[in-house]
């Protein structure tokens, strides 16, 4: 149905509030970069107007620190512009401070706690290894993970 897929990958040792906060911030980056994913406003039966939402499903995954670094590295290698949240951003209070602390790190020393990607669907991501990225026993089908490499496995967690 969609030519692209959206995934948010969160470090698996975050507190509940951190997972929600990071996911929200990362998705604003995806929506800002790709405004075409935002649909029409919602209106209920009483006529109340609500904000538009994404027209495309978003998969949320969880991974350990090493896998987070690998996902970040592979996104850079594939020239996929991503939204990235690093651990030090939890200590800041506004956008300018976030960008300042973010600029202090390079890909090899960034403590990535979340990454969001919107990438073209490719046959290389439809391999059995990629499907393991979204292992889930739910009744509906999830898209394969957009970034993977040999031997890595992301585990979807329901919270």
C-alpha cells in the first residue's frame, strides 16, 4: 500500500515516560521532513475538529545499545535521513539546548536512545532476517524493519 515504511527504534532500557517522550519527538522530525504523511483533519459526529494524523502505519521497536548503534550506522551508510535522540538530550529543556548537546557527539560516540526512519521499501529489507525485526504474536501483519544487518535482531515490545 505504501512505497515507504516508518519505524521508530527505542533503546530497551528506557523508562516508560522516556519511551513516550522520545517517540513523540522523533515522529515530529519525520512529520516535519515528510509533511505528505499527514492526512486530513478528523471530525467527530458532534462536529468537533481534531488534528490530522499520519496516513501511514508506524512500527515501534526496541533494541539494546549495540543494536541501536548498528541501526544508526546502517541508516547513515544507506543515506537515510533519520530523526535521532541521544541520551544527553534528556538533561536539556528546549530545542536550542538539544541541538547544542547533539552537536557535541559524532556517530561513533553518540548514546542513541531513539531513532526514527522513513525509508523506501526495498527487497533487501524483506528477507527472513528483516522479518525478525517485527516479531509479534498479534493478529495483524506488521511491515518488516527498515534497517537490519546480518546477525542483528530487534525485538518488538508491547508496553
